């Protein structure tokens, strides 16, 4: 199970020093941007879609001030996949960092303020991928031009091998899951999915069951049977958005992971949407032991329909601690949103701890979705680990349908009434 080559281009320790300007013939000086924030926009040659912005801490121009910022912004991470690496492997790539005076926007600085200067850093990402070692391209201060100030930054490229998988069809169609190798031309089947919508699952809970962490006999039904109703609003007319389960099987046909909808997706009172205050939820389960009779919770995913300028699918994912269900405490891992119209990527990336964990594509409403799943190689010890991330990606993808406005119909595969 060989991983595909990926490289993370990391820009960190950003800080800015600008020259002081005299206010008057006296001894008082001011900084030209003391009341205006500054930010940086980062552009990698030939890859405009990877452009990003980052805030810039402003340090006093006083030469006695230490050349360190008290608070540095989070690192900027640009992920380069095998296709990008092929384009950049021949020679070092140019990373342009532009410094802007003003507030950054969604256009990477365009119209967001005056450009104070630019810095170009050459990064040998091909070497990082080929030699499988980190390459530091810049560390320290660089000038923005005569009399324009200085920018501090650390730029490095480090290998980030990932396993890549793709669903052969939409998760609700019970597809085969393939591993993608090399340049993407080699596709090898590694898992199969089985989707099921069970009308009988009608309980509603916001807490985990109090029984043991391993359930025997029929695992998924036992999980849901142990949940208790909590009195939340529930309308039987919307019962088709409950009881969904995706089970991941290995090539021998044994189930090894599952995503099971444990809290139905129902509209909030007086509304046609799943609200943030009343989200639906999934449990991601791992098969335990040599038999297929015992399962253990690994993670919990909540999803809802966000209101705002952009219609979005909101989500929150947390790991279930080893304390099990008798003393449930989730460990938050990821919380964000995806555009309902265009979709996006569900990502778990702990840059300050474990690096890239996983990413999965999600198509917008009404589009055919065959999720592509990337898993960091350092987080995989066996195929069962991969299966958990595949089950999670299926749950995220199906949440786009589960959070669809209740004034709209679901496709027949998702409607239990039609299945029966």
C-alpha cells in the first residue's frame, strides 16, 4: 500500500517592520500603519488557486526592539499534490509574498489596500519530494526595497506522503472504493461500501449510550437501540432522514468500519432546515477483534444547514475518548463549513500537532459526488485505519443530502419509504 508523493509548503513566523516617519520637526515619530493592519498574500507560480493570505504582526521600527513577534499568526500551508509536483519538479518554484497595508479579503489582497512591497522566494519542492526531507528556502529577514521596511518569514517544503482513495460511485449507491497510486492511472479496489436506510431507527439522542464500548450481536442496531429519546422536536413526516448507515467492507467481505446516523436530521420548529442548535449526528465505528460482532466508537460527526451570506453545510467532528461511552467526552478535531452550491473539502489538518490528517472532496447539491479521500501516511498503520476515514468521508458527503431543505425531495436511494 504505497502512498502518493505530496509536499507541504509551509510559511511561518511572519512579522513586519516598517520605517518610522517623522510627524513634525520635533522628536516625535509615528509609524505609517499604526492604525492600519497589514497582511501578506502568497502566490505560488502557475497555481493561482493555491493563493492564500495571512495577517502580519507589526513590530516597532526601533532598532532596540527584538526581532521577534510576540504573537505569530498560524502557519500558512500550501499542499502540493502529485500533479503539481510533476509541474514543479524540473526547477525551483517561485513563491511571491506581497505585503499589503489594509485588511485582507477573499481576493488575496486585490482592492484590499496598498501594496507596500514584494518578496520572491525560490523553493525546491522537487527535492523535498524526491529526497523525502525538509528543504528550508528562507529563514529570517528580507528587505522590501529601499526605505520600505523588512519582512520576516520562514519558508520550508517538507514531504507529506498520503494514501489516496476514491469512491467508484456515490456513497448511497454502495460503490467500490479504489486506491489511487502513482500518477492516478493505477486504480486498485480495496473496499466495498454498503448503504442502508432503516426506517425502524426512530430514537433521538444528544448523548451517547451508557452501556459498554463493545456491542455484540448486530452492532449497528444495538448502538441505535441503546440511544434514548431526549424530547427534541421530531416530525414523523420527515422520517426518511434517519437510520442511514454506510458499512465499509474489506476485500474478503468482512465489515471493518461504519458510519451510522445516530441522531436524525429533522427541521427545527417552524423551519424547513436542520439548524445548528439541533444538528443531526453520525457515529464512526471501528470493528473490534477477529469477529464482526463487536464495534467501538471512534468519532462523532454533527452537521447542520448554516444561515448566512452563503448557504453552507456546517459540521463539527470530534474523537471519542478511550473512556468509552460510560464517561463520554469528545475531543474536538475539526469544525467548519462547506458551500452548499459549490461543495468543497472536508479537512482535518493539525498543523501545530500532527500535520495533515485527512481530506475529502464534497460536491454541492445536485451534483454527482464520488469523494476522493486523502489520508496522511503517518496516521495509517493498517487498512482498518483507512476504513475509518473512508466511513467518515461518506458521512460528510451524505450529510449534504441529509441537510437538504425539507421543501426539496431526496433521491429514491435515500428515501426509506420508497425502499420499503
